[in-house]
């Protein structure tokens, strides 16, 4: 992210050792680590919230599009010429199931 090399980190470490001294450097490193951990945690929380919001917006948009596609044909009056042709349905099942499909058990006719 910041493109910091190992040599630059070593220079910062040596300067910190000279400024803080060997007694206070471990405590300062722990404090700095704690701040970095909290900052990363906060950033991950914000990023996760943005991702959830984007996903929610996509779902809302999809629902709105489906609702509009359902409502638009229902709102327009249908004429007899525009009605789909009736589909003939056979009462007897096919002799063999399609490849990869389990056979359908036969049922008794309804009275």
C-alpha cells in the first residue's frame, strides 16, 4: 500500500531506538501494533458494510426488475390473437424416462 522497503523499515527502527531508547521501544511497538490492529479492524468493518450494502442494492434492483416484468404484461389487456395456443398434454407418461432421470412411479387414477 505504501511501498515501504525493508531498508526503510530498518532506518525507521533505528531512529525509533535512538529517540525512545531501549526501555520504552517495546511498549511503543505494542501500542503502535494495537493502533494498527484497531485501524485494520475498523477498515474491514467499513468495507464489509459497503459490500453488504452493494449486495442489498443489487438484490433490490433484481426484485424491482422482476416485479416490473411481471406487472407490465399483466397491465396490458390481452387479445385472443395474442393469447398463446393451448398445449396438448398427454395423460400417459412416456415409456422411458429421459437419460439421467429416475423413472416416475405410476399413481392410481383419481375417482
